[in-house]
C-alpha cells in the first residue's frame, strides 16, 4: 500500500516547471541522500507489514540533516538520533567502500552481518564514518557528546593524540530537548564555554514541533536555548536555507573550539513510528498541511524551477531510487539472523585480565588513594574527576594529593550533576582516556543511572565491540556511618546496578583488597573496555581496628590478589560458612571469633565482586561446611543475598541455608538507623541457630 506522502511527491513534482533562466544548483548529491533516506523509510514500513522488518521510526521530514553532514568531515565524531537517515547517507558518500542503503536495510531486518550492531538493534553507527551508535530516544547521548568534545582537545594537550581540528556533532529532537539529561548536558557545555575551556561541539536540535502526540510550544526551543551558546537557526526543509547555515555553524565551532546550538526547523511525516496512529491525535487537515513542507518536494522544486533538472528527471531519479532500495531490501531479508544466545551475547564476553601486585598500607581510604596514584602514574590517560575531588581531595579525603601531583588537566572538579559527570566519562573514554569519575554518594547515582545502564553498558553490545567506553565509576556508598547519614548518605540499595549486563561491580572491605581490585578494574577497562563500578563502603574508609580499640586489625601492609569473580576467605572453620561483603566482613569476623568461644568454627567468605559473583568459590566453601549463612547489609528484597541463594541452589547445593539482611526500609537519621540495618547480634543469633538448630 502506497503512503500518502509518496503519492503527494509524485503529483507535486509532475506539476513543477522551470522559472526564469537556467541556474545549476549544487544540491544533486544531497538530493540523492534525501531520496535514499525516504525510500528506506517506505521500505521499512513495507518490510514491517510483511513481518521482515523490525524498526520503522523513520527520518521522513528530517532529510534536511543531509546538509549538516555535508558541512562536516567524516572524521568528525557524530552521535545521532533516530531520524538521521539522510545524514548517514550523505556522510557515507564521503567515504569510499560504504553502502549506506545496505547498512540501513540490514539494520531494519536485524541481519547478523549489519556492520555496526551485528543485528542487535537498528542504530545509525559506523566506525569508518566516525558515527558512534546511539540507542537514545530521550537525549541520553548528550552528556557523552559533551565529554567527547572535551576529550578531543584534552587528549591532544596531554599528548594522547595528535592535535586535530575535529569537532563533535550531536543531534536530537525538540521533545528530547526538555529532558533533564539534555538540559544538564547543555548546561555543562555552557559552563565550559563560560570558563573558555575548549569544547568543539555542535548541538543540532531538529525541531519538528511534536513529540509523539505532544506539541512543542511554538518558539520554545529558541526561547530556551538561544542564550549562553552561539545560536544558529535554519529551515531544514529548504536546502537553500540550511546548507549555508549548517556550514557557518560547523566552521564557527571548528575555528573557536567552542559549543554552538544549531536549531533546525523540520517536519515529521508519516507519524512518530510505524505503530503510531497519527490520526488519533491530529486531524486530516493538520497532517496533509505538512506535505507542503516535505523536504523532498521543496528540494525538487529548487532543482526544477532553477532548470538544474526537469520534473521528469526528478521523477526518474525518485523511481530509480525506489527500485534500488527495493532490490537491496529483497537481499537484506535473506541474510542470516543471530542464531543463538551465545551469538547475541558475544560482545559482552570478557577475557581474563591480570593485574599487578603493588603493596599498599593503611586504611581503606589510604589504600584506594595509593592505588589511584599508581594507576595514574602508570597510565597517562587516567583521569580522576567529580564533585570536590581536586583541591579538597574528596569529602572523605580519598583523592587527597592527586590534584597536586598530577595537575588540573587530569584531576579536576566538575559541575554538580551526576549525569554530566558520567557523560564526561563516557565521552573522554572514546578519545583514549581511562576515566575514573567519582559519584559522591551511592544514592546520587540513581539520578543518572541511565548513563550507566542505557549508555555505558550498551556500547559494546550495540557496536559489536567496535566501540568501547572503558571506565571505573567510584561510588562512596552503603551504610553504618556514625554521626552523619540519612538516606542520601547511607544508601544501601544496589539492585539497580546488579542486573546490568556486562557491568563489573567491585565491593572491597579493606585496603589491600581495594587496591588489588582497583588495579584489576583498570586492567579490565583497558583490556576489554569494561565498565566498572567500584563501590566503596564509607563507614570503613578510616577504620583501623577490627576486634578491639587499638588493635589495628583492619589496616593493610601488603597486597592481595583479586582476580575478577574470586572471593577471599578468612579461616577454615568446618561448621559454617558466612558469606558476606563490605561492611559485613568485619562484622562477620567479629561474630566468628565469638562463635569460636562457643565451640562453633566458622569461616568468612568475602564476596568482593558483586558482579560477576564468585559462584565457584561460594559453592566450594558451602559444600565444605554444609551450612551457609548469608550476611547481607543490603535490603532483603532485591539485595545481594537473593543472588547468592540462587547461585547456591542452581549450583546443586542442598545443605542448610539461611540469610540475614537489612530491612526493606530507607535508612533514617541517627540511632534510628540501627533498627533497620543488619547488625552483629542478628548475624550471631542466626549462626548459632543454623549450627545448633
């Protein structure tokens, strides 16, 4: 079934005539890109209707973005939203050996040999075209774009790359411009520009005036974003308008190494997506009125009225492109799909990494500090940044002295916005850095979790491992602080992190483990491009003693091995295995000493790694004692103990099994926290009951 805009184009062009003397316009290549994008959209709808296509959010009405591609170079990194078909085709024309139409159709049909995601998703991405695949629909790629632009010049400054005048382009829609992620990224860009920090970034807002069914108020985008950044505006339905403005904007960013905002007027044709019934919220008159703004019709009018082409020439090109796309689509549906879970998950498979052994001493905070110093000394691309990490050295002093030793180019404070902090990591990692951002408190990461879940963790998966964003996200967290706390400073919930595929989660309890695990994370990030979360228990940062005041039993004076997914065991008791982590380790060790006085010999297994769990070690020590008590300081629902229980049962363990946890509660201020947090008395009672029960 033909689409109305398809029929409208044919009828409109047939009625066109030249006007005045012949003028050859330089728009033929761009028109070809626009035609290709339109016919891929039409083919996507047809493929979807017959069950062979799986993604039909189209670019129709946005084909003017081909002019943005023409204003840039194929070496300029691009992070594109989902209506970027013409941009993709126009850029592909600049690089030999690429076939944009085939790429796009293979993505629509989820073919396993699609060149960027390997059939895992329909994204605009191509390593040869410097197009980084983005799955975002709500502008969550904007913080990464800021970090990437920041990293381009910073990498050259630090000698990690040759000087370049490359710029970053990042496109998004008018509805997405309202999302907190976009607002935060734009604010970060303004913040950099205000300080005159190099940030060669061109934001491109393609404003079609509607987000699914919700109208964008007329004039809102210009009112909200025309100050603080260099602002350009063009009508992207008209190539004669958008071509010179796009070139001017790109040249301004390239010359000034500063961010700019390019506001493009577009129109949305054929609704939001293939499943969108546009007539449910727009009248027929409103829908058909937009046909007059169709970029293909307007480009055709420019070409015909100037005499560059005749109306017959245009229609011949239009139908020839239809036939070309149809033939490529027919071949695309025949291509093999991903055929197994192993094939789907291949980009998430990690290799074994070896970490160096460097002695550390002192408290947990001191061990982390020493490890950071070693990493930054041995890796010139390592960056440490976040809130208060530079001159202050962090709220708890963990990064103290790093700014003085390594300078403000490598250790720096950021704006107070977790989305921007993580976006800085996501972007700088693509320019050769190993970012080590700090999130000041665990509760704060939830403000920006999609930067880890939707952006960081997905890049290897949706680029078939062609792009990686190695990083170590340090998070001060968990509970048991004395004299300072409440929910935001004593959060004990990590459920939202634990189910993210491929995410490495470390939770050390003491200095020697922390150093070894931080080295391991650095190696995993550099070797495999892993995204690592390094969860640091605040209450143990400055802990020195274990059993009694002054015993210095929790200080380190050496280095411990900490391979990914391997636990650490204390003792060899045969009556009971206490499985725990972080704050639970010293608590359980004290309990184990008291149990020994009652004739119960317990061993304590420190998980250390919460993802992947050390399943082999859990099963081995459980089988040796036949009794397992899981002491979990996180919540009973969604806590780590659930995963440990599942691992034991799936692994065939049939011995005694019990768990003690914190309550399903937010953590209150002061002594009231003791009522909902796991404590030693609870661990001890459960242990005695399990053994003597």
